[in-house]
C-alpha cells in the first residue's frame, strides 16, 4: 500500500510533526509512505523525512491560489508514483488533494486538525465545496468531529483518531534540561513554567505572559520559557519587555529539538482560546511534566483534570496563574501528576496506536485490498 501524505508546508508545526512520526514508525501493514508539500521556504522537516527513508516532493507554490493551481501536476505525480491513497492535512492541501485525486482516480483521506469555524471564510468555503470528493475524514478530537458535523452536510464518514507521540522514544532528559538552564542562566533549582508554540492569535500568549507576571509576583525565583516563533513575535517581545520580569522570561526561538526545553520545565502552561489536540501537550506528558491548560479542543480528552494536570476556563490569566503557582508550590503532587501523565500517554496517545488506527482506515478505504 503506497500512501502519499500531502500538506501545505513542512515547517516545525504539530501537524507536520505527525508526518515525521508516520515516516519513522514501522508499519504493521506494509504501508509505504511518501510526502508532498508546497511552500519551499518552510522545509525544516524535509531532511528528517528523507533521513527516515521517505521520498519528499515540493510542488513549489507561494500562495493558496498557487497551491490549487498545482493540482494537475499533483495528479500526474500520483499516477506516476502509483499512489494508492492520498492522506491530506489542513484545508488548502485538502482541496488540492481532492482535485488531484479526482483527476487521477486516487481516493483521498483528509485529517481535520482544527475547528472548522476558526478558518478564514474563503478557506472554509473551498474546503466545504470539495468535501464530498473524499472517502473518509479523520478528526483529531471529539470536539473537532463535532465541528465537522456542524458545518458539513455531505455524508462523508468521520472517524476520531487522536494524535499520538512516539512515547517509547520520549524520556525525561536531565542532562539536556541542565544544559538548557545553564545556557539561559536559569538556576538549577528555580521553578520553570514553559510553553512551546507558534506565536499566533489562538495561543493567547498575551494571557500567558500576564499569567507569568502574576506567578512571578508571588514566586520571584520562578522563570518562564516560551519556545517558538511566528507572526506575533514582535508583540510577544513587546509584552515581555513591558511585563517588568526582566531576565526571568526566555525566548529561545524555534528549536529543531524541543525535548531538552520541555525537560527543563516543571510544568507546561497552555493559554489557548482554541485547539485541535496539540502535540506539545502529549510530549510534555510523555516527559512526566504535568499540564496546566485551558479546557479547549482535545486538551480535556488528554489531560485528566486533577490527575495528570489542571484544566481551567479560557480567557482568564489570573485563574491560569493560580493553578500553575499552586502546582509549583507542591512538588510531590506535581511529580505524581507527571508520572500519571506519562502512563496516560503510554496507554492512549502513542504513535503506535495512532498509526495502527490510520492504517486500518486506509485498508478499509481501499476495500481491504491494500495496494493496487
């Protein structure tokens, strides 16, 4: 079975990292994966995919219209490479995949990683206009599935397949954590609250910084680690500068390997207004870090409130701060939550479980015949 994953870019995002997990995870069903993307300047995961033995093709586009204009060349690629099934991710790549699949006679599976109402109206309209030209849809959480049901009328089957992480490869890294703290000037015994995110509106990093300031007011030795980059970088930097926390907030930028940074944290703090199921939550849990997060998207499906972390209502920095500070002040409780968090990921959110569910879905779409 030859499955071709298609996505708009191969930068360091959550959906993109799921593709890397597929390439690295041995298939129980003999599936061969190859990958395609469109934005040539977002290619951080191209070499890791190739290092995993996968073929990667860039279809060279610079805008959403350019992506759709590449549908004919994409169809030729599918025929030439004898692709059995296309698995597309996110709306613009999904539209291009459906157009190309129709031209090439190749079935398409689409993963919805976010709530449909959060997309730009034109993006959502294009997604819905071609919705019926696919065989099945994967939703990364029950809330995403509910959003699909609310916005679509075409009878395309939807299956929830929660995101997974390679839990067998993820372990706390004390040496890496010590190196991160040393490089950033964070004392070895200082409490550290962190997040790894694309700096964009949905993450509500303004609230995150406000919560950090409140925590720091009560716990002056605390430090804050905000890993990532994005369109709101300048606003984040300005908010940090205005916070009065000085050297207690660290912005190390994009990192090819975030595991040492997650290991350097005592807890993960998530302030998002909406989400699908963010991989960083699962990664932190796999590293035995409890999560304090807003109860949005698929986060409540992963974080058991009071057992593996704490959930709060979105939009309130003071509530986030109280929950995080309370855990920082209770190291034994925090460590017990961390151990329970890893056990939850091992049992429910592993890459093996995710890939097995997806490959069974592929086989079902192909009528149980596998490859052509």
